[in-house]
């Protein structure tokens, strides 16, 4: 079964716009779990413009499902992950000033660095995933770095979906096939939505997890959080 991990960054963005604690990030995360989500994802950035580091500490003791922390493995981020010890850490090569992640790692160029970081997290029993483009070579070098999983960066699929789903999904099917052949788990995330998720899930066999935030929170404004999560889970059956 493919797990749905809800990225709650956008909830924190709304909270931070006015200060205070409304909406309550922890309560929303617990509600997501109650409504059926099998995981919670956060992506704290150095400027804490949405999820704050304190949010991560507050979430860890109360979550009952898998906790996934995404981010660029700078020292501050690494220290946070090692202290919190989530179920999974997803390494993402985003610069501090990026609005959102827009590319996967060049795992070949950064092999030595990624091997060191992955080893440190795995030594603490933290499952490690590397964010990559749908490129078999990048998947292969993620395996060489010692990763447990890769997360396929799916924005190119989402952007091309309307013009032709078969062509849009083809590179992802191949990248997932290579990952599985190397013993890697396969996650996916970025711009997945109710429009394109079901097709992707049907085409990529053995998908372990999808991480969805922006589209899911936007849908929840119209449908409500419980109904939205139900519809996303339906896409994964």
C-alpha cells in the first residue's frame, strides 16, 4: 500500500502570516492522522518562514504515524534531525532563498557528501531518502550513497500530465524500476494532486509513499480536511 504523508508547511505559512497559533500546526497534524493519513511531512527552512524548528520538536512526541523531515542537510538541519530522530529524513538540495524545491540532487557529483550524510543518519536508525529527478543515473548514485529510498521529483510529470499522461509518466516508471532493481524504496512528491495522482499510482508499481502539501491544503479549503484526505487516499487504492 502506498502511504499518504501530508506536508503541513502551508498550514504553518497561514499561522505565521498573523502570528499567534492559529491555525494550530500540531492539531492539524493530529487531525490528518485521525482522518487517515499515514504520515506527516515537514520541511523546515533556515529562515523558518513556515515550519519552525520548534514545531518539529512539538510534533515528534505526539505523532502516531510516520514522521518525515525534509530539508537541505546543512549543519543546523542535521542537528535537528539527529535530535528528533524521525522515521525518515528526505535530503533536498534547496537553496535558502528558494520558494520551493525545484530539482533533485546531482547524486553523482555529490556522492561523497551524500554518502557521509546518509551514513550519519542511518547510524542513528533514521530511514534516509534522497530527492532526485527521474533519471536512472541519479537513482543509481543514490543507491551508491547508501540511501534507503529515493523521492522522485514529480513536478515535470505534473506539468506535462494534461498534454499527455503516458509520455509524462514514462521517465518516472523507468526511474522507479531502476530504484527497485537496486533495492531502493520509492517515494514521490511535488505538485501531485487529485488530478494526476491516481494515474501515477496506477503506473508506478510498488510506490512506497507520496508526500503532498500544497494541492492538498488548497483542496481542503473547499472540501474540508477530512474529505480531502479521503479523496487522496482513494487515489492510492
